C-alpha cells in the first residue's frame, strides 16, 4: 500500500522538530516544533510552549553525541526534565 507523502514547495524551510501531516502541501516556511497539515498546510498547533521551544533550540540536542543522548533518553517524554538535565 502506498502512503501519500507530503509535498514541500521548493525553497521552503522546515524547522527542527516539526511534524508535517500526511498528504500535506507545504507552501510556507514552518517554524520549529510546529505541527502542520492540510492543503495548503496550516499550523495545527505547536508541540511545546514557547519557553520549551527556545530551550530546545538553544541546547541543540540534535548535535549531541549518541552516548549523551542515550544517557538522558529516559527524559525524552518530558522535555522540561530533559532540558534541565542537559543544562547541568
């Protein structure tokens, strides 16, 4: 079974941690940690509050090495705890 992917217009930026809904057509830049869907794609909501988003962007978790990520993996489901552990 083929699943419809998303279409992203050339030159569009998708922010870190964003979720693009299946079958969406993205015609505008998507901010970090946003959930967008539709045709054209519109913001459904943010994944986290602005404070959490700022901290996640500041710590650049995606650049951390695998060992450090594994060490703090138990906190992934509670971003505030993950941020606090990484910042120590």
